[in-house]
């Protein structure tokens, strides 16, 4: 049996995909299945945007690289929109035949797709439809999978379900998995240096944020430290960004001990809790160079409604201590949480301004309601009086809502636009690094 793990357009092409790499490595460690990966997303970008790839080299300054990524981001978004429209209108997206031929040249018996982002779903569905015509079995998984794929592919939850399905066996014991990125051409990535995406755990240890759906049915499970270390050694990784939603203090300290001995520079996404203040110096000394903090709001009432478990004054102290130890601080800000008033939103703007000296990048978003979140399941508790769900051709349902208090989404977007330029002027790093966040490791 020959199995091919596929990553489809469209998402950023600056790093190799973790999801299919882990799946393939797991199968290789626990079966005799011939498994291989192909990153069609990166292949698409290298073929479609050669002018940007030609400009990138490891001698570029931060500003020069940021400018290239900014230009690329603007142009590529227009191309993504164009191709989504082509697919919606039942036309082939760009480079479809070329990517399909790359896939077929591997002569797979089974093709496994991992959809991490909604933006990957339309292109993936067109490929799956074509593979169905050729009688090639398709399996699909990932957070962006929706019921529309049931007609064309087997939908599975994770690597355990996959191996049990393939082997028709329910074994509960599996060998350790060393994640091997050997299948990729590093020239396919729009990057000065290769930065490796890794996980330290599955699921979320906190699981309280009312807006989140990332770990709905997944138990928290830590990946053994020796697997992480062996993965770093095997790939000779010098730059690593951990894709976990958050990491416990205890786990951070354990990881830092491992990475220090390998002289690795690393990025993490963390919840800004008070217990981290006294370890930031040590973490910095062990290679932690950049943190994306889930700040979300500068108003304590909104944070409490979000059930973030954080305190505005503690967040200020954390940002100050992190900055003092040479760590790059990116803050995630969410505007428009249900019931948020204009005054509460302005508290967040004020918070950003007051902590400007300790913030390197601000990444803003507008709240979106997701099926399965605590807010979706308990709308009345958050002042939501009506939920509207609209069918979409390739994606899951579009969810809109009406609140009895606070600003609606339209007013929130106008407020965000009003203050966006002021926020952007506070950024110490190129704006493009908000999108290509792992690249802050190279600053």
C-alpha cells in the first residue's frame, strides 16, 4: 500500500506543514505502510510567485524581508480570492493540472488530506473530486474539514483513527514518533531560514476560553520530551516555533532545558498569566526569542466574560518583564466580543498605547462565533438573541448573530478601522510579520 499525505493551497508558504509530516512519520514508525508527503501549497506558490522567491536570501535585513513579505501578502491575497471565485463557478483553479500531475506521479493507492485552514478546503475538494474519478481512495481530516467532504472521502479524526482504519486493527500501543521533514524541497519555502513547526502537546490544558473551539473533543496529552528532542536532532533544527495554543509553565521549563543544550531559538504562543513572570529570564536564556501573547482585551470585564483567567495588571507586568529580557512580544487582540461596548473597546486601545514600549507587534481580529464554542452553546449568557446560519458552497456554515447589548459587528469593524493606523504605527517590526508570525524568530 502506497499512501500520500497532501497539503493543499491556500495558506502561507513560509514553513513546512506539521500536520501531514506528523501523520506520515507516525505511520512509518508504527506500520509497514509506504507513506510520503507532498506540500502542494508550497509548490503552488513557488510556481505562481517566482518573482518573490528570487528576492529572498538569508542576507536580507529584517526591514527588507518584511517589505518583500508585505508585497507578497498583498498580491497573493488577490490571487487566492480570484481562485476561490473560479472554484465557486465550477472552473479549475490556477495550476490545477500541474499540481494534480505532481500528486499522481507519486502513484498513490490512498491520498490523505489534512485541512488546517478553511482557505484550503475549496482547492482540496476539487482535487478529491478528480481523484474520485480515477478511483483513488481519499481520506481527509483536520480542523477545517466540513460535511461536504463526506460524499468524496472518508473523514477521520486523527492519526490513531487513520492507522486503525488502514490496518483494520484497534491496537492501543504505538511507538514513539520522530517527525521527519525529509520529503520537502526547502527551496519551495518563501523564507530566509527554515523554521520548523512542532507540537509539545495535543489539545489544550486550559480549555476555558468561551470563544475557542480548537480542542473541543481532544484530551490534553503531552508529547514526550525525548520525541521532541530527537525530532530537533534529526532535522538539525536551529529555529522552532511551537504551534500549541498554549503551554504550561512546568512544560515550558522542561522544554527550555532540552532546547538550551541544542542552541535552538524558539517561538511560543502563551496565555499571559502571572505565574510566568518569574521564569521569563530563564526562558530567554534558553533560547525563547519570541512570544505571541493571547491578550485579547485590555478591559477586565471582557477578559472575565471570555474566561481567559488573566488580569490586566498582570499582563502589563508580563509584557514589561518579557521585553526587559529581550523577548519579542506580539499581542493578539480581539475586538467585538459579544456585548462589548465602545468604552470597553477603547479600554483595549488605551491598554495598547500605555504598553507601547513593551509591545513589538499588535495582531488584531474581530470576534467570530464558532459552532461548538461555549458562547454558541449558551448564547443567552452572552447577550446573543439570535444566531443565523447560512450555507456556503465549499465551506462550513457561515454563522452570524444578533446581540441585545454592545456594538454589532459592523460598528466594531468601523471602530477597528478608525484606530488601525495608530496601532500599526506602534509596531516595531514590519507589519507583514503579523501574518507570518513565526518569522519574528529571525529578527
